[in-house]
C-alpha cells in the first residue's frame, strides 16, 4: 500500500514536471504575433539567438515572446558557448513588421566568428527581415550599460 502510494506520487510529480519543460504553444493573443527564439546544442557547442529586450530592458533567453503586431525595432543577441573557445556574443538590430496572429522564428548561420541572423515567418520559413551579420566576440566585463542603452532605443 505504502509503495503504491509513493509510486503514484512520484509518477504524478514526474508528469507535472515534464509538462513544465516541454515547449507549450498557447494561442497567440489577439493583435499580437509570436517570436520563437532559437537554441541549438551540438555536443560541445550551444548556440542561442533570442530577443534581447523585454519592456526596454535586457533579459536572458526564453522560449518565445508575444509582441504587439506592427512595425518593430528589435535587438537580437546571439550567444555561442563552446567548451574549447569559451563564450562569445553578438548583438544585431532589426526593423521588422510583424503581422497579427502569425508566428515568427529567429534563425542563424555561423561561420567562424561571424554569425548571420534573420527573422522568418514560422509556417512558411519565408525570411521577413534583412539578414544581418554580426561579429562574435568575448563579452565585455560590464556590458550592462550598453545593453540597457540598446534596449531603450528599440520598441520591445
């Protein structure tokens, strides 16, 4: 009896915790669009490309964000963590028009210390922004001031 109760509690906890880890695709709020950030792990290298700002302040990587539809000036950060070479970042800026009800995804192509970043429409993979190439560099010691300044200039 005791073992079955413990097994049921552990099973329920496992299911609940798994739901928190899996990507959950809720509907898109009316008048908004979704932007899905990118995270790719290939063994010893982890690459993340994400909207760098939320409420005009810097933030870390999250799965996705909903933005009001319309014209946006967004800052995007690429972060490459390599077990041999360390961490390198690039920050790029886009002016893009996001349509209500649509889902968009950030995408990238990296060659050495250069990373090309763009925004594409999720369903068709049609590129909807310019393709911006950034230089991957080791982070500054205190980058917060520059990140705050950049976020204050954008619309997100």
